[in-house]
């Protein structure tokens, strides 16, 4: 039995195979340097910028956060050695073991500990090694972090808490190193949920998250740690939470995504441009709260929506975007909002390309919307 | 009447009936106001026991008596108000366990932190909150400690480092470790007291928190209030080892008679000094709750009435202090006067709280995030929506 693949009815086998092949190609091309967030190695970095991959951009943001506030801590499993992804390299040496330290492998304890620290007025940047491991800490995030301000009538809050967690497909991660659990947390008022789509975005959004007066769950698309490279502004800057980014302007259809899926949307938009289709691509950046106005303004202009994410389609955050657009833009819509998402299966190992909403499937959905 | 009981109680217990917990008096007749009391010897795990002779005086005992009696009356009033439907929802009462908190507070300062579970009414008062604000909170009035937004399980006091009532069993324990790190990092000579019950003592996250606190030598005191029933399940049915003071394994522990405020005071002072110098310590307070787990639990289906009555007559923490006071020459009339004053204070607070206001509806969104983030509330008329006014003068 083949997994359900998102919009439309059962795809026939031929289409399925071609979708898989195209997705594979797109994935490989993004790994080999054709991705849109891939600075040209031949040209020098822009003035005032450093060429960084997403991992180094995160490292830079953490360094600035630790430098600018001496009550900021970075901790998690193996972070003092640099972390499994090397995002925290050099922080221990620079800021000392009092502020950058390893924790035991106990996610619930890590987050609970971070909440206590943040509630006492400090800034806690906790790392959950993989987003897939965040579930032992689910209770702490949902019941303690999200509700501290609310249930204490404003006496306390743990706005100083940021939980970083690498998420998303990586090509070979399998069931427990590939998931995108963002929608579980968008369901929790009191939490902010952020997922950046490029190195410069990651740095600005992470600094904003760390300094946000609300607890933030910050998902880092781990495939981009190394593959995405761009010129990142030097020094301290923040990008606003809750404000979407217009990635590409267009007039025929609005494509909405977040994290590394934005790259897929960009690639689909390029592919479709060759067919004369003009796609507007929006990177949501923040999922809770999300930028309803920007998305609805765009869809009101284009009349069509495709929303896309790696997480399984059912109950994913795409449903929220589609429902809101259906309501707010009903009279402007030319076709039903479509979702192009991960399949409703556990995240597969060898079937990863089959599972993922690749460029071909996004392009298919766009054509389907235009032909409606 | 109560006095009569106390006196006969004292007489009947003057022999060996109280066993090791018998409070014997020394030197009380001397000119010095200091009173030495022998408390039940502590059981210890990986640590030397502190002395079980505790120094006190009439003034301190009177304060203990007043505070514990206040807690008792408050909880009885809460029980009555619940049954009269002035308080709705969940409500967990502390009566019977008063000596634990009173003893803790006597050994620490308001600069030390306390975080506890949902059984949190008395912490509010011991941390300087008023009874009116407690009662108003229980009734969901905006004059309440949490402005009526938290209710029975969620009472806090930022100024006096009370990190509150937490609704999930055991979830406050890792938070306590984090708060302890904050104290340590700031170089403050303060500890975080993390209170949890014998039910929560079997939660996995307790062990995560103990491990981290142990690794990093945090000034954390983990206080297991063992009232012997995790909701409706006896400790021995739920815990393979109900010796909770030993369950920290590599972390030292001390078991205390939690029905004796002096034993608690002495042990917590010892634990605080230990925690500041060395790191975490587990304390097991052997105590008892007279009420059921919550208001929906009559508290009599899983234990006998005889057991509850025996506790009340033999180990009641307030009666114990009362006996000490009377033995040290305090006039019974003075205690009666305190009783009367406390009772009036609680009764007045209840009446005052009843007059409180229901919080305005737009507070539904308040404190969700720091900013309102586009919240909207449907009005009475169709399609009428209001964006709640976020009063900048609102003080958290």
C-alpha cells in the first residue's frame, strides 16, 4: 500500500515514480550547490557580511547572545564539546563551563531545568539534540513553559527560555532523526514556534527568540546546517518574530512554507517560471504566532494557495494556513487551497524521497490549482 | 474544649506513648528563655545526622502555633467554601501537614526560593501573602493572589520567591533545579526548596533533576512530603522502596518527623547549610494529610477513620506545639485568645473575598504572551469582535 501523497486522489504509478525521481534530483541538486541559499564561492562576501552556513550562523548568534547578557546559558546534550552538529563549537572555551555546559541525556529534565532558570530571570538556551527527542519534554513545554505567565497572573514567566532543536529530513535520518514536530507546539498558546530558512534568517531569528519575552521553540532545519551558505550580516541584529518574509514576488499563485521547504518552493517557482507561471513565495518564519495578514494579502492578490511542509499532512500546520485562507480570502480564491506535505506515515528510512513533498509535487499542485 | 483535649492528650502522652518523637523538655524553668527539645532522631542516608536536640523559645513556639493554626483554619474555611460552592474546580488541602512548611520557613529566609505542587495554599501565606488574597484566588476573584486567573493550584509570589503551585505531578522538580542554579550563579547564599509528594517521588523527571543537581552541586533541597498516599494509593502499593530519603541514591537524604515543627526547622537549617556547601540533599518529611487528596476524594476509601483519628490525637502538629507552650508556662487563655483572633481573621477574609470582583473577560488573553498578539473576542452581536484592551498600567 502506497502512502497517501497529499493533494488530489491516488496518483497513478507512473506519476509517482516520476515524482520520486524529480524529488531525488532536486534534493541532490540542493546538496551539490544549486540550492538558492548557496552563495557563489567565486565572489567575495558582501561588505559587513561573513559567508556562513546555517550551523555557523547559529553559532554566531549564540556567541552574541552569550556576550550581550552574562545571565545567558547554553546547555544540552554534548553542547560543551560543540554539539553533534557543531553549532556550539568554541562557546565553552570563550564563556566558561558555568554558562556553557553538557547535560545528562534527559530531555524532560533539561527543559524543566531551563524553565526554572528562565523563571528566575535568567536566559536559558537549551538544546534538544534532535527535534525527535523533544517529546519527553512535551509536558514541560506545554504545561509549564507555555502557561507560566498565564497561570501565575503575570507574577512569573519563562520568556527567557529558548529550546533549540534540529528538525527535518536529512537524507538518511530515518524514523527518529528526521521529524518536523512543529505543529504539536503551534497548538499551544503561550509558546512561540520559529523555523528559519537560511543562515542569515537563522541568526536574526535566533537572537530575537533568545531575547523574546515569551518561551520559544526554535527548530533548525538540520539539512541546511552545511548545505545552505550565504552572506550573513556581521554583529548583532534581530528579525521580528511573527512577520513573514516575501521570498519572491509573483502574481498567479502564493506558495507558503517554512524551514528548508522554502527552498523547495523556490525551486518549484523557478521550474514553473519556465512554464510562464508567476509564483509568490512566502517564508512564514514564525508559526506561532503566524503572519496571517501577509499570507492573506498575498492570496487575495494571487487567488491561489499552495502550502507545503515536511511534516505529515494530517493535522499539520498547513491545515491551519489553508483553513484561515479559505475563510479570510474566500471571495478572492480561484481554486481550493492545497497542501503539499509529508505523507501520513512515520518518517521513513529508504522511502524518504517518496515521503517528502519535493519540487515535482509542489509543481504538480500548482498546475492543479491553475487548471481548476 | 480544645484545650481540655490538649491537656488530657498531654497527660496520656507523658509516658512512652509518643515513643521517640516524645518532646521532652530541658531547662525550661531556668531564667534563660531558651528551651531545649529532643525530637525524634533523624534517619539518614549517606550523611551524618544532625543533633536531635532543638533549641527554641516561647516566642518562636507562639509564632509557630499562630501560623500553623492560621493554616489549619484557612484550609477548613476553604473546605467549607468549597462545599458551599463558592470555590469550584480543583482544590487540595494542606491540613495535617502544617509543620512541614512552618518548619521550613523557620529555617530559611524569603530570599530562598520555594516551588511546590498544587497543594500550595499555605505557602502563599507563609511567604507573606494575605488570607484575603488567598480566599479571593480560590473563588476566582481579581483581588486574588493570581488575580483570579490561577485558582487553587496556581498561587505565586514573585517578590518573596515563591515559584508557585504547579499543576502536573512532579513537573516542578526540574524547575527547582534550575532555580537553584540561578541562586548559585548569582553567588547568593540561598537555596531552592522543591516540594513534592510521595506520589511524585516515583516520577521519572525527579531522577533527571536529582542527577543534574548532583552533577552540578546545586543548592537544591528536595523535600518529599510523604503523606503516605499518592492520591488514593498507599505509598507501599506505589513504591518498591517507600524510603524516599534514600531514593536519591548518590544524593544524601534525611528523614524527618514532619509532624514536629521543631524537628523540621532543625533539619532544614542543617540541610540548607549542607546544600550551600556541598550540593543537593533529599529530605523526607513523614507527615499526614487529614483531608482527601482533593475535594473529590472523601479520603476514607483507602484508609480507615481510625488511622486518621489516631494521627489527629497522637501526632497533630498544632497540638504538639500547644503542649510545649503550656508546659512552659504559657497561659491557656493566651492561646485561646490567639485561636479567636485567627478564626476571626480567617472568617473576615472569607467574607471580604466574597465581595471581590470577577476578572474582566478580556483577561482571557492576558499573560498568554507578553503582548496581546492579535487576540480577538466575539461580542454579543453577530460578527462583533473586540480586540481586548491591554491595560499598560496592569501590574504583574
